[in-house]
């Protein structure tokens, strides 16, 4: 029996842990957040109860495996957390990094740090109540720009138009560098917000860009067949707030008012050009000014370079021998020394940032687990520190680590809060409150 440390207890971490544990090895999950689940807990839309509850149950069952251990509230990072070097000193037989894509893609625009400008990741962490984002100011105003046309854009638009209890939204404008044939959202997801689509504004926008998209052979008359079937339906009044699209536009400059808040966005007008069998945007020197008081970037994320793995171009560096062996794509690689970092693997959104749904992360993690298992078969066992030893050691350093025995107490404390407040569910949005609730529940009544 060998020991695998899995860094990151989101879907990828859990499914990999399950596969390796079922093969008879010990697995210790190290997680930044107190609660396990990653984006399944803190990213997926709050109203997708069935999916979230189903995933929580699956992860709970994985945690129940006797050879799976959990150490939460423990970021692995070079400073202000547990450095990778320290983990290595505890002699795991292998380590798998499933930390997701926690870095923010910055475009380097003037005014990018203005108030009212957010990354979608931070914004969804806020409304899904992940500390510390839960208690930070992510208030939105009336005219909201969302950059990007994927499913995350749909979630953000849905929140600001339908579910945010403090919403002031009058208009959401989706800004995309390419055109109406390049939308990335799924029809099923868009259905949540389609009734807000301002059809007349969409028709006008298609007229505005029709010559530019004709350049790559695209015909606006086909838009209803490909991406906006709503245009073919009987006409109707659009509902308030309005949902609009602005195609072939890339943010160029954010203008802030005297309070430092965005009030205007300058966009570059793009052309659409053919590239590699598809299309690409090409900027022109024409610009337009649009009035917004809130802006949210939903353009995908990059990995967190502070974790301590070699990183380049928004991703962790993996073995370049990927044409020769698929395994290489999961092996962490040190480009300075030009060699694979023995026993270090990566999977899920940490391997391919912002790519795919939970099913894809699971597939990727299970594939990684196959290679981890092959590796574990090959190497001699080490004398590894177990979860209990690590928890004790970290406690002696004053770190408050949350174990798998603690998680049911937190769940019970939240269920009680929901009952007391007469809510369908309740979530703490603050680490100290969660830690206090766990201690309170432990004293009150042991979970059987
Ligand atoms: C807004 C949004 C909505 C989505 N909606 C859906 C949906 O409806 N349906 C669907 O199937 N998929 C959805 N997805 C995609 C899905 O969430 C991902 O496919 C999946 O969560 C990726 O899993 P992961 O484990 O690779 O990463 P994550 O889920 O991000 O998990 C990473 C884990 O690593 C931990 N971690 C991070 N940094 C560190 C560190 N330094 N040290 C230790 N631990 C760390 C985090 O705490 C987290 O637990 C959505 C994604 C987003 C962003």
C-alpha cells in the first residue's frame, strides 16, 4: 500500500482519490477551502440544487472510504500556505495536483482595476458564498457588461437579472470579440435567460455586423438556425431587464469616475477573418464608447502560479513528450532542468484551465489516476506521514486544519441554521464562523 497526496478537493481531486483508494492505497486530500467540493460547491449555479446535492453525496461517500483522508482549510502555496517542498518532506509516494484554475486572466487594460469591474470566478465565488469573496463587495448596478459568450456568462447574467436579491439591473450587454456564429453557451443553459433577450436589439446588432461576418462566408439569415432560434419565433415584447449582445468588440479601455468606478468602456471594433479552418477576430483602429457601471470578465481563467509548480502561459508545465505518450500530459515538468518531476501529476482544471463540465473533470482525473496507479506500482514504498500525524503537526504550528470527521459537524450546523431561519438551505460565508460552528456542534452532540 502506497500513499498519494491529492492537492485540491474539487471534482477532479475526489474522482481521482476514489480510483486510487479503491485500488487499495491511502489518499490524503489537501484542500484550500474548509468545505470540500471546489466549483461543485462554489461555482455551479446556486439554484442547481439537484446537481449540487448529488455531487455532495458522491463526494461524501468518497470521504467515507476508510483510506481517504481530508485536510481542509490548508492552501498549498509557496508563501502564506503549505509549500510543496514541505509536503515533499513528508514523503508521499506520489502527489496529484487538482487545484483547479484559480488565477485571473488579466488583459492589461487601462482601468482594469476600477471599482465595479470583476472577474466572473470571483463573482460566482461571491454569490456561492466562498470565503473571503462571500463578504466582499461585488455589488452591481444598472448597466452591466459581461465579456465572453460561454456558459459562465449565462450564469452571471442569470444571477444579475433574476436571482440577486439586491439586483438593480436594467440592462445586460454581452460583449464578444467574434460574432453570432461563435457563441459558446449551451442552448439548455441559455434557456434560463432567453426570455430577456431583446430581439429587436439583436436584429439591429446583426445588421451592424453583417458585412463583417460575410467576410468569412457567414450569412446573418442563418443565425436563427445556428445560435439564436428565438429570432425565428413569433415576435414578443422583451422582458425587463434587457439582454443584449455586442459582437466583434474587444474591451480596450475602462474609464472610471471620480469615485474610481467604471462609467464607460471603450471597445475596439473587430473584423472576422478565417483561421485554421475556423474564425478569428482581427482588431481595427476603430473604437466605440459604451456606457456601463459594472463589468464582469467571463473569459476563462488561468492556473495559480503561486502554488509552487512550474507554470507558463497560464498553465502548469507538463511533460512535452505528449505526442509519444498520453501519460506525459499528466506529468509535471520542470522546464529549467528539462526533466519530469518524479511522482508529481496534474489533472482537471489545473491541467486544462476552465475546460469542460464536471463530467470532463472526472474523466480527466480518472485518466490521471490510471497513470498515478501505474507509477505507484513501480516505485518502492516510502515511510510517509499519515493524515493524523500531519494534522497534529500542523495544529502544533497553530494551523486550524479541518478533517473529514469535522465535515459532518459543519453540514449539521448549516442544516440547523436553515431550520432556524426557515430557509431551504443555509451556508456560512466566513471561515471563522465555519470553524466555530464545527466546534459548537462537536460539543453539542457527537455525529454518530
Ligand atoms: C461558474 C461556473 C459554473 C459551472 N457550472 C457547471 C454546471 O452547471 N455543470 C457542470 O457539470 N459543470 C459546471 N462547471 C464546471 C465545473 O465546475 C468544473 O468542470 C469542475 O469543478 C472542475 O473541477 P476541478 O476539480 O478540476 O477544479 P475545482 O472545482 O476548481 O476544484 C479545485 C479545488 O482545489 C482547491 N484548491 C485551489 N487552490 C488550492 C491550493 N493552493 N491548495 C489546496 N487546494 C487548493 C479548491 O479549494 C477546490 O476545492 C461550472 C464552472 C464554473 C466556473
